[in-house]
């Protein structure tokens, strides 16, 4: 699985199998990157020390001298140069399959928890984007060095055992500021993470969900409510996670754990069950 946007369809078990395979190939890619980087690095050091031999051999060759020493001098430069080229190429090829470990692990954990509340034979649709947020496709304002980025990196939709259709969506919002320095650029990132939950309850199981926000109470401590909308048997909630703050790179900020996303579902389901209990006569 490459570092890109993927849409997968399958039962919970099938999706977990796919993600397990992606985790194995990710580890293999990391190993190949290490070997490619090591080969290129060692060869660069060799070139630094051996280039005088290559220069001497080239000068001797240009003057018409051809012997075994000249050949060795040329090989002393050509071989490391080739190793640098192929090492870098090997590294870059492997990096195309080096997935974001935090996102991959969170997906696997989320599905492991949810599978107990999902019909085992019904298909889910999972869309996941392993690219980093501060890239050109996700720029919404400004420019690459000084701009705002928004990436919907996770969308999971399906139906729970009680018949409720759900759509879970996670967005990463990033503001980037780059300051030129003498020794490289200084990059500042501010990030927020937004969770959107869209549930459509089965009319056979739940009453209309108007007033759910009051019945659900306050959101969990790891979530901040920004908006809850209800219409008939449908509720849509937008929540900010506490995974926000300044940082030097997105990898250090990471993403929320699966428990955070699950707590948003528990929050809405609590309100749905309170409404259901109040709708039961007597």
C-alpha cells in the first residue's frame, strides 16, 4: 500500500486483514529505506576520501596512460558513485510505501473496537489518506510556505448492529509559517483535529432525535463540541479533539487515539438512549 489516498470496501474482518498486510509491508519498506540510506551514506563518505584517486586516474587517462592502476583509480570513484545513485533510488522507492505509523495503528485499533458492534457479513467503506497534511493538494488558503491546510484523512461508513447508519470523518487542520534562517528555514505548525459524526438511527429502534444535544449532556473531556444538528432520526456532530497545539513537524503532533473517536460515538449514543427511554410509555 503506497503513501496515497485509498478507498477500501469489505467486511470488518477483511479490512483488518488488509490493514495487517499494510503494516507488514510498511515495516519492510522502513527496513529497505534503512539499507538504501546506509548504502548511500557510506558511499558518499567513500567518495569524499577517494575522489583524488579518481581525479588522478582521469588525468592519467587523458594523457594516454592506460594501466591497471588507472583502472583501479577510476573504479574507486565509479563504484561508490553508482552505489550512491542506486542507494538513493532504493530509498526513495521504499519511502513510497512508508505509511504514517500513527494513522495505520489508529485505524487498526478503531476497527478492532468497532467490529463487536458491526454485522460481521456487512461491508464497510473506509477511505484513508496517508499523505502528510502540509502538502499542495490540501492547501486551502495562502501558499505552501505560509498557508492553511485541511485534509480529510479518514472516512469510515457503514451500519451498526442496531440498524444505525454511520459516517465517521476525521480532518486535520494545519496552519504553517516558514521563516528563512541562515541555517535552514524555521517552520512553525499549528494544528487542530476535527471529528465529524453523522448518524441516521433506525426508526424501528429510536424515536426522532430532536433535543438530543440536551439529553447527551457535556461531551467527554477529550472532546470539545462545536456543533450538533438533528433532523428527524439523523444527528450530525462536529467535535474538536484535544490533539492540538504548536509543533515543529506533524509527525511529532500525531493524531488522536481510537478511544477519542469512540468516545464521540458513546456521547451521541448516550443521548439517543436517553431519548429512547423517555419515549417508552409508562
